[in-house]
C-alpha cells in the first residue's frame, strides 16, 4: 500500500504522517517501511520529510537535463511547470538536483552542471 501511495503521488508525495493517517497505521511503522523502500531503491530521500518514487525522480531528471541542454537554463517557474507540482515540492526537488550535482544554481536560475 505504501508503494502504491508513493507511485501514485509521483512528484507530489505526501508527508509520512499523511500516509500513516491514510493507512491508519502508526507514523513509526510507516517511517520504517519508507526506510526499507529507500534502502531497496524504490524511494529516494529528497529532503527532510520528502521521499519520491525513484523512477518518477529519474524521469524528471531526464526531462530536466533535456530542457537544460536545449535552453541552457531553467527558472524556478519553468521548473515548477516541468514538475507539475506546487512550490512545496518543487523547491526541495530543485535543491536535490543541486546536491547531486546535476544542476548548479546561478542567481534565480539553474544550469546544467554536467552532461548526461
């Protein structure tokens, strides 16, 4: 059920307490399941309490690199459009790509840090 929730949520995942409430489970139990799904590669830990299905993140990375290859840069608003989610999800995703060295923040825009 947890896998299904995160797969269905794609790039706008729920917080863990929301998953716990939805499943009527303890937050600790859900957190342990999410840790397991992260260890096995199904989920990726994006920020403090944000976990995203690894496949959805990989698809976003491909689209982001394609955009940056074609246009040279991306604004936060353009990235929001690319993601198709709210700023609540977009900012942690943008920062994740900075940390993994796919992008580099330059002022209010991001550029491709490396090819591929």
